[in-house]
C-alpha cells in the first residue's frame, strides 16, 4: 500500500509537469482535458490516501491490542513469579519446628505479597479453631464457616451488598472477597480468604492463585499439628495427660531460677494416693487407671494457670506453685484433698480407711531450701509424715 501510494504521487507529479510543458508549448492537450485528467489522478491519490489512513488506523488498533495483551501477560508473569516466591516461602516452613500459629502467620504474610491491598485471613476449623489475619481486621461469620464445611467450594463474590448471606461481611466494610478451602483426607480443615475493603474486582485468575496456595497450606498445617502432637506426647504422661516426670525435671529448674532471681516464694507439694496398691489389686488395673486419671484431672482443675502438675511415679504426683507462699499452697492443696475425698470411686468403701484418699507434703522456698532438690526432699519427708499420722492429710515441712 505504501509503495502504491508513493508511485501514485510520483505519477501525479510527473503527469502535471508534462501537461504543463505541453500546454506551455500549446500542443496536443486542451486545458479542459488537462483539468479532467488532473482531477481523476488527484481523486485516485485521495482514495489511496484514505485507504492508507484506514489501514494505518487498523494497524494502530492492532498494536494497541497487542500492547494490552503483552501488559496482561507481563502482569500474569509477575503474579506467577510472586506466587512461586510465596509457595517457596511457605514450603521453607515445612522442615521447621514451628507452632501452628507460626505456620498460619507465615502463610498469611506470604500470601499478602500477592494481595497487598487486601486482608488475608486463615481460619482452621474443628478442635483447634486457630486463625491468622493480616490487614484490616475481619470476622468471618459462623454461619459462613458452617456453609464452607457443608459445601466445600471456592467462592468469588464481587459485591457483598447484593447477597443477603454476606450482609455480616458487608456491615464490616468488606466489598468483595475470594475464599478457598484446604483439607486433609477429604475432611475440610480450614480456609484461606482474601477480603477487600476498597471494591476490588476479583477474577478467576485471583481465585486460581489462591487455590494453588491452598494445597501446600494443608500440608504445612498437618505437619505442624503432627509436630505439636508429637511434642505433647514427649512431655505428657500418656495415662493422666499431665506432665511426665522428665518434663517436670526440665522445667522445675527454670522455675526455681526465676524464683531466686526475682526473690519470689515458690512451694512444692508431693502427693501420694493412700493404699493405692490395695485398690488396684482389689478392683483391677482399669479401675486403678481410672482413679489415677480422675485424681490428675481434679488436681489440674484446682490449680492456677502458672502452676505445674506432674505424675512423679506410679501413684505419686508433684505440684509446683510459683509465686505462692506455704500458707497459700496449703489452702490450694486442702481444696484438692477434699475434692478427692468427696469423689466416689468405684468400690472405694473396701479400702482400709473406707475411702480412696490422698496424702500430701509441702515445702517452700526460701525457708525450706535454696535449690529444687532440697524442696523435693523436704516435701517428700513431709508426705512420709502425713502417711505416718494416718493418711488423708497434709503436712508441711
């Protein structure tokens, strides 16, 4: 087209030049013929110019569309690059010994790299029900969580105010959101959601990116839960679900060091079930196991959050009361002793004293010793005295 345009232009110029020469010499062509011929050639040139302009505009539009396509392609590549970085950051957590809370925070921070202006929320379902939220706070309604469990499918909603079931989110200022679930062995274990407060229009591509993040999230949560269960088993007595002796010994030294540094009192109680061998032999091991579990439960429910309850031996328990004087420890232990005495254990009336009871011995820092070993020995000696005095009682060092 460009070549034709240039040739036509040259032809017009040449033709006009020749006609002008001939007219000047007054030969062959009349002025009328000259005018008509020139008009035709100029018209032809104009037509070619119009066609060229149309073609040029079409080319511009095509280039504009190609530019948009390339920009979208670059944007997709950037998102995919961010996604790969995000997945890498998430998977790096897999081999680390971290808590579930730390795993959720790490995933939320990584996903935030993709959705920088929105709120990222991870919510575990079931017994743990833990969550992590990065960005403007949002509370996922219970009915929505229930719906996700019953119908585990990805959600993409771009106008929450148009859906009555999402009115709770709309009232919080959420204008649009996407949600994807993650699961373990076909059981929904949690969800990950992106919530916008600025009318962002989410796309299927956004939802697909979120779904790609969900798969490793499920594995990481499962790994963290398994690690926590394994860690808990390592420090917990299997039968009574309280601390085992090894873990008690590990943390007791720390508690004692803190008491010495802060010059705070600390009390220790050794406790032993009265005539437990007789009860176990008479009623069998299942009844004895139940008694151990129940007594451990009573102890755990009647101490403060900072207190320590551990199984020290077969039917022997140890309790530690940080920042607690001997008098206060005695009061706490008396409540525990009374609860155990009042609880009806199967066939306890056949015990030598007609009841399944417990004896206790208490010692305290600093008056009874400067180190943990001294306190345990003093508490154990006080327990021995309680046994000598008739059992079902508390003796202090």
